[in-house]
């Protein structure tokens, strides 16, 4: 099998779900959060978190309903919520273009290469399908790493369940949002959203 990829790349095309909201400032430059909706063939819409710099926005804010094509990288960081650490998964945008309806197609393609940093967890879905949860550490500049939640299905789940911490893998897939229910300390159900890379193709890098 030919080598899949190196590093961390995301190519997305979708519909703007929210106008930019200030997220943070680094070295004097402001960065904004934009939600991007990408339809699957099944009709489900993934809602992906984009981080876009003010320089890239160029003084123009994307409007709800406009179509965007972007390329960038998956970035993760820990944020404290109610005294607990929560892993935030976003796509850091490096290129952005507006699209017209005539030329538009939804796209959701991710390629990452990194190291297994937690023991893979295999499980079975309620419908009996094999699933494996992975955490992949992808190195970037300045001695930093992004820890990317990854989920494999079927044959990929069986294969990835045999991997060990420290193994290096290359993955192609899509970034997805998934709602799930959790119970708070009072026993009340809360709906939350998980973000992860769903594996389409993977291989170990030797």
C-alpha cells in the first residue's frame, strides 16, 4: 500500500451555520469561531468548529447560509468546564474561499499521521458492529502535539484494536460531530457533542 499522508490536513466544503464569534487572541491577532455544516450522504449534517484568523477573514464576516471551501489542520486543546478538563476539537483554517451554488459540493476529507497515545478500546455497537476508539497524537511545530479522537469501524476496528501505544499510523477519513447523552451529578440527562475523525482507510507506518 502506498503511503497515505504526512502530518495533519483537512479539506472541507460546507454551509456556514454561525457568524464569527471571537475565540482568542495570539500575538496581537484575533481568531474567531465559525460553525460549518457538512451534509453526509445519509442526510445527517456534521457541525464542524472552524477557527479563522482576522487576517484570513479580511474584514468580511461569513454569513449564515454562505458556502465555504477551506483547508487547514485539526487542532485540539484542553479547556476547563465546570472544574473539569474538556478536549476541544477544531479545524484551524489556513485557506478559505467562498463558493457559488453552481460549483458547490460538500467535502469532508481528513488525513493525519501520528502515534497511538492510549490503549485502543474495542467495543460493539447495539447493532453488533465492531468499533474501536483511538487517541492519535499528531506532532506540530514548537514541540506541541494535537491529541485527536479517532473512531474505526468494521475491519478497521479489528485491525486497530491490535495496535499498541507508541505505534505510528496514517489515517484518512472525515471529521464528524456526534451527539450523545450523559448524566450529571444530579442524575439528569444532558446532550453533549463529541468530535472525532471517522476512519475510512488506515495503515501502520513502519
